């Protein structure tokens, strides 16, 4: 097993034996440089980011969500009825006024660029001045500088523990620790199964490229850097990322990418339409028609894997993405 993932499963068999004690309020915890205190479980929450929204649904506290925003994909089918009852404040980022109008007792944000030092929705200080605590998913702040690069720059490789930490802390905030522990155990088991599926394929020389989107179809694509979440997914399953930038989603020219000639090409599917390349069908058409990309081995041999955009981020859906990648790897026949 690869060094960075060898410790992921430590104690997995014993997690379910631990007892989850109820939350003792007032609860104080540290989150991305801020100290948060809760006198009781929030009765009204607003989420900015689909990953945070689906985490709360998975924890069984969806009835406490009074507003949501910033979506990449349709909600998971098992949460559709729940989500239909929650007001969509915006498909992308909402206004500060729209958020505070919901009188939230918690704002849970997926990404620091929406709620942070230069937050497009607002700063944490703006919310905290109104006695509204803001919880940022640790995956987007720990070991990362969000003031460098369009989507931030990783100072350290993404750690899966930060995703489990989000679930554990949100479960503690809402006093549903048993459900949080159960959810983390389920996700760890799914990760272990994906790794087992990909093992034994001898992929030491296999590589991949992850294309998220592009501002214009012909412009340099936004691709996964080598310390972010998609990199973790690739490396965990035995693939090498052809992009070496520390930025989360750097823009890299197709000539450079085609020269790297990855074994697999992973493209993000999304329902938002901020950029032309958000449409995965347009991505496919471009890859198969552009004189540079159409000669890439992954395109010629149809080794293209389509994964929901949210599955390439620190979300519970990331484990769906791992399963899809593992399945594609399992079906790959190495050249003789």
C-alpha cells in the first residue's frame, strides 16, 4: 500500500466499538483559525457549498437547514425530498444579505473564498459581529493558502483526515455524534474497498489528468494540481498525476498536457453552467475534435472517466468518485 495511505485504515475495525458521548454545551472548538462557541445545537443553519449541505443531510440534521447555495451537481437521490424543502438562496454564491436574512445560528461554508479574509459572500468577522458562527470545512483551510492562486495553493498534500474531521465536528455541534461516527466508519470502509479493487493492477507507470472546467473551450483548462483532493484520489488508487503545480486547480496549456500523455483522462460532470466547459458533453466533443487533444492515448482509446464535480472535492460524494475510478482501473488492460 502507498505510504501516504497506509495509515488511513488504522483502527478501522475498532471505530464502531467506541461510544459517542452526547455534546456538553457550551461547546467550544477551533475551526480554521477561529474559536467557535455554541450554547446549543443550531436550530437554523445556512450552507454555502453543496459538500457542506450534503454532509448535514447525511448526519440527519437537514431539518435545521433553512437555506443553501453554491451547487455543482444535483443533490444525491436519497436527499432529494429533504433538499426540495430547503430554500435555494443562489445556484452559485449568495449575497451576504440573503444569508443573514435567514437568521442562521450557523453558516457552514465549503470554501474559504466564499467566507474568509476576502470572502465573496462575506468575511468571518462580518458574520461573527452579528453573533453568527461560521464553520469552514477544514479540508479547504488546513495546509492551504487561499490567497495564492485562483482557487488557492496547497502548502501540504490534502489529508483525508480533514474530511472525517468535518463530519466529526459537525456531528458534535449538532449533538449527533453517534451518526457522525457511523458515517465516518462507512466512508472509511468504502475507501478501503476501493483501494482493494485497484490493487494488483500493476499501475506503476499509469497516469491521469483531471479536467475540471475552462473559462472558454479553447483556453487553458483548469486541471487538478498535485497536492489537492483529486491527487489524493489518484495516488490512493495507484495512479500518477501528470500535473505538478501546487495550485488547487491551475490552468495548464493543452500542448503541455498532451505531451504528458496521461493513461486516463478524468473529466468533471456538473449541472452548473458558469463556464462553457462545465458541460461534460462539450468537454468530450472538444477532446475528440481538437488537433492537439484528439491524438492523446486516453482519447484515442476512450480511457475517459466522467465523475461528478462534487466527487472531486472534499465531500461525502468523493467516495463515489473513488469507487468509479477504482472500477475504471480494475477494467484497464495494461499494454503488453
